[in-house]
């Protein structure tokens, strides 16, 4: 799994270093991880209880806080759909 992630990351770096217009003309799209492989990776991590907790002061903790705030806002609003007579 790590090799697959490394391979895609390197391919993305090469893609970004190349002229995007030339790639678009040739029909070459940005490399991305196979969704099926990503699903297997997620299930593996979940089944083995692998988690990640960022250290204090890590930039991930900022992201974690933003996501938590977003979840709180969504819960307070709920899934409200306004119905109109139109």
C-alpha cells in the first residue's frame, strides 16, 4: 500500500512539473489513486484500529479543529431543506 501511495505521489510530482497544457492536449489527466485500492486501505486501517493523533502545534491539529467546527455547525443546523410554494 505504501508503494502504491509513493508511486502516485511521484507521478503527481512529475505531472505538476510538466506543462499542463501539453498534457491536456495529449489527453493525459493528473494521476490519482485507484478508488478501489483506497477503499481497501481504509478498511485495513479501520480493521486494525490504526489511528493518527497529531502532536500539539502540528498543522494537522488546525485542520482537525476546523473539521470539528464544521461538524458542530452542521449538527446545529441539521439537514434543513426550505420548501417553497413555487
